[in-house]
C-alpha cells in the first residue's frame, strides 16, 4: 500500500510556463484534496473532489485547474505560472463519506517559479 | 472573520517535560478537531481526533482536550523526547463542509 504519491518532488518553472502536478492514491478513497503551504501560512485548500468526475473550488483556486477522471488520480494543472505560485503543494485523500475526515497526505511537490 | 490560531510559532522544551500546544478558533462550529504532525520536507501525518461531545482523548503519550465553550483544544505530549520535535497542526471539521480548516502550526523542539 503506497498511500498517496506525488510527482515530481521538485520543479523550477519560468514565468508563463505550464505544468501538471500528479497525485495518485491506492486506498480507494472518494475524497481528494490539493493544498498549498507557504511559510507561516498553514495549509490552504486549492481544489477538492468528492468522487470521480466531481470537483470543486477551495479557498485559493485562481491560477489552477483540476480533473478527476478516476478514483485514483487527481492531477493539478498550473497554467501561466506566476511567482506567487511558488509554494509546496500537498495532495491528500480521505474516506470522508464513511467516517470522519482523517486525511492522508502525499510527500509534497516543492515548486519554484522564477 | 474565521480564524484558527495556534499558540506560538515555536516552542522549546526540555526532554522529559510535558509539551502543551494550544489551538484556538473563532467563528467556526467544529463537529470534531484533529491534530497532525509534520516533519520537515514531508506531508502532515494524522495523530488524534476528538469529537465535539468528547472532553479528552488519549493515545500513548499524547492527550487532546476539546472545550467548545472556550473554543479551544489543548494538545499534550508527556515525557517528551527529541524525536517528538516537529510541527504540529490542528484542523477543524464543521461536519457540513467538505474539507478541513488547518491552523498555521506550532514548531516544537525538544532539547536533550
């Protein structure tokens, strides 16, 4: 059981470039989340999904897009990268609809936009 | 406005002492509250959950209290060890929402 995996671990982008952060979970969880974590700011929710084909915005969705075509995968797309998107990105999943929302996090992707 | 505040950004204590971390919230009505541990360069890891109708929860050297009147949770680590050094995050769940709301965390350092 690998849990939640994320790729890449690190990435440097130039302003205006695009990229996709990958997230996969093997726990058959319906709920998946994308957070960004900036120093001293805590975890901010970008997007979440309650199941395949269903996504919704979180607190800070601007500049990002997501899709959820399968239960396992929840990629996060950055279009036209900006320096303000420099952050650490975490993907998480949970079994919320069966029990409480204990979230399982991936190892994170550290993104720098220059 | 809604706020979740965790006592200080950093807390240093001597090995063997009890560490007490605070989570205060404003304008939330959490159905339950969770505590996570985060090590540098890693994702948060779930530690404990306490429901609104529970006063206290324990797991080995960890203890969590939840006071909905004071709008506060306390997280205790007894007989602290250097291996307990990490950032600890509290997270609120209002039940009706589809996500957790996280505090900014407290960085705990246990000094040998």
